[in-house]
C-alpha cells in the first residue's frame, strides 16, 4: 500500500480541506423577551395589592369552648384535634387560592395579548384577552389549591423548611405556567407550539421555585418565606415577580445559537422568532 506522501507526489492536485473552526454557541436574548419581562413585572405590580389584601383575610377560626376544653382535658382527643386541623387547613387553602388567583388572571391576560402571532381584529384580541384572564385565574387557583394540599400532606415528613417550600411553590408555578402558556398560544392553532410553550413555561416555573427560597432567606430574614404565601409586601413582590419574570421570560425568549465558521464557509445562524411569534418556539 502506498504511503500518503507517495500518493500525494503522484497526484499533487489532491489537497486536504482546511480545518473549520466552530466557535461555541452564543445565546442572544431577543428584544421580545425584554418586553415579556417588563409586562410580567407590570402584572406583578398590578396583582400585588390583591395578594396583600387577601393574605390574612381568612384567619384560622377559634375552636368552640367545648372543643377547647376537650383538647385541654385530653391531648389525644382525635375529634377535637381534627377540628383544629380542619380550621387551619381551610384557612391555608382559601388564603393561597385567593392570593394567587389575581396574579394568574393578570399574567394570563397579558400573555394572551403578547402572544398574538398575526394581525387580528380587535374583537379577536378582546376574546383572547378574556380567555387569557380566565385561563390564568383558573390555573392560579388550581395551582394554589394543589400547593396548599401538598404542604399539608408533607408537613409531618422530616424536610428542611426551605426544601418543603420549594416543592410547594414548584407545584403552584408549574400549573400557573401551563395556563399562561396556553393563554399565550391562543392565536396559534398548532398543538406542537402549545406543548413547547408549556414546557418552556414550566422550566421557568421550576427556576422561580428554586431561586425564591434562598433569595428570600437572605433578603427577608425576619419574615416567614416558607409559607404558601410569604409574609411581608416586599417579600410577596419578590415571590410573584420572580415567578412572572421567569415564566414570561421563557415564553418570550428564544435561544439564538450563532455558528460562524472561519474560511469560505457560509455563515449559519438561527435567528430568533419574529416578534410575537410562538409557533416555532
């Protein structure tokens, strides 16, 4: 078998192709994501007064004198303790659902408007807006209910309070994210786009649940952040704003990996979606 050098001497026209260097991918944040983020922050500011108002609106009911005496006389009275837990759980359910519903409705309405992919008459936009508000409200109410239920179920399990709060918030924000994603794709008939949008929104929801607890523990050390609805107005602002920002940010941003080879190879890049488009997200 001839050596490579010998083969080259017999056929000097054979040349090796130059090495193409491909730089690492660059992820560009489209301007569309910035608009979605600003809209999410505005939704948070609008919904914050509702969350502050409803937090504490449903306090735990005091036990009757009979039930109080039964607990005092018998620490193991199952009926009396069941009544006490029922009061506390009902307060938790109602508070969580009421505080999150307004936020979900606002976020869903904004997502429905921002997600329009083509020129549409005002009547269609108004229908999408109303549907987005309903979807966001229902998703937030369901998410709050599931979060409260989960925290009640795992309250006797030995878990770090921060981890327990993360699990609860993740459940709530994932449901909210799914509702907002559907609202954002009301004008997109393709089911694939809806599924992709839901997946991306859930990624943002999980990120919000993971990031909130350690941030709140650092910034608001004197307020409880392990509750379904945290204490304090600024704490609630962080809680809602972080979720809205990450969920809407994921819905409005498209990673744009730009691959620019050297030499004579044509430049290839994946441009972001057109503004308002989520059909190929």
